[in-house]
C-alpha cells in the first residue's frame, strides 16, 4: 500500500458509509429515472414529437452538444445565444415555442420579457433547487451522476404517460464495469497499488457507451437503492460550506475574476493563459472542468475568456481546501 493519494476533481469513487442515512432525504417516486440525464430529455422529446407533434426546439449555444445531437436525431434544433453570465429574453422566441433553459452551475436563470412559451428546465447542476420563476416549466430534467456519487442516474419530472425506457439487464455489463471503476478509484485514492489507467479506461468506456447509443435506458435497481439511502442533505451542506469558504477566501482578490455559483468554484481566465493554468492544476493533481466545447468542438469562449470550474464537493475537507488555495495562489501569481 502507498500513502493515500491527494487529488481533486474527476469522476466519483464509491460512496462512504457516512453518506448513508436511515431516513431518505428525497423521495424519487414522482420522478421518471434514467441511466443518464440525456436519456431523460430524449425520452421527453420523442414523447412530445409523438403525442404533441413537436417538430423543433430552441436550445442554448452554451451546452453539452452530445445532448444536442441526440435531440437533433428527432427534431429540428435552433440555437439561441446564451451563457452562464447572460440572461434570456423570453419575448424573442416565437409564440408557443418549446425552449430549453439551463440553470447553469445551479444558478437561477435570469429572464426578462413576456412568456408565451413551453419551457423545459435543465437542473443538472442542482437537481433540488427551488427557484421561483414568472412561469411554470412544463418539465424539469437533469443528470444525477454529475452531483451525486452514483456513477449513473438522470431524472424527469413530471413522469410521462408513455416512456420508452428499456430495462437494465440490457446493459448490466456496462454498469458492472462502471461500478468496478468506482471501486478501483476508491482503493487507488486510499493508497492501493492500482494503475490509474485501470479505472480510467472503464470510466471512459462508459461515457463512450452513453454517446454511442440512442436507446433510452432506465436507472439500475442498485443505483435506485443507493439514491434512497444517500444523505443528500449532508452532501449538499458540505458542498455549500466548501464553496462558501473558497469564494470568501478569494472575495478581495481582484486578480481572479470569479463566477459565483452553487455547484463549482469557478473563475474566468484568458485564452492565452488557459494551457498554463490547466497544466499547473493537473501537475498538482487538480482536474478542472471546462464546460463545454462549442458545437464544432472548439473551446467555447465567453466574452473572450474561458470559464474554468473546480470540484469542491463533499469529498473534500478544510485541509483539502487550504491546499487548493495554496496551489491556486501560486498559479494566479504567475498570470
């Protein structure tokens, strides 16, 4: 056994016993649950296409375009310019249009204008937010595996009358590989002599599987059980406190332009500094999130800058955060 390995970011490993609650925090009975959030929106689009004659949808330019291409396989997609720092003028869309809005990084969507639309809300970065809007979305959907240590999971609310979900036995081998990757990563972080590529390949294979099929798969029974036992309240409380610490620490630092949000510790950097910052982070075992490439696969700039996000969730304690700030301080001093 090696010493425990310190790193921040990347995929979740197996959950620990302190995250288990004897009393469920969330009831999932009213939700349609899927292998991933992308299958939730695909199921909804096919449903609306079949029963409501939906032929087109308006989607934000700043988005996960693997999801966009799934939707394009069914209906016409129109892009509207949008990013985490911009608002949405609802009156600019055609009357009665179906529009997908995103609560970027768990923040409330800033909207203006009269609403005559059919709104679908993507709540991936904070599935449990309860913002009050001047409209009632028709549907909410999102990915659970991005914020909870489940490896899989997506949701749609309310449920559909006719879902196209397929059962889990079709892809059990894929799920076993995913769960094995999560277990190997846990052992690796605890110091076991396990080559990192052993589990990275399995994580990557699972992502490839998600991108290479248009079948709509339901959530597995094991993950549904895990969701019913997760102490979601503790998970959210820890992340909230971690983010509060980081944003407070850098509150007076004018050199770093922060984008305060409820999911990640995020900041903007110039395109010229991108390679340096990313390299320095990875050299220190910090794995940043760059959301998302544009539709053509190029880096998506926001007002000429790149938005970089770092995980600061329940996996990390105060000692981790202090180590992170020391590393970030050194990086920011050089740019």
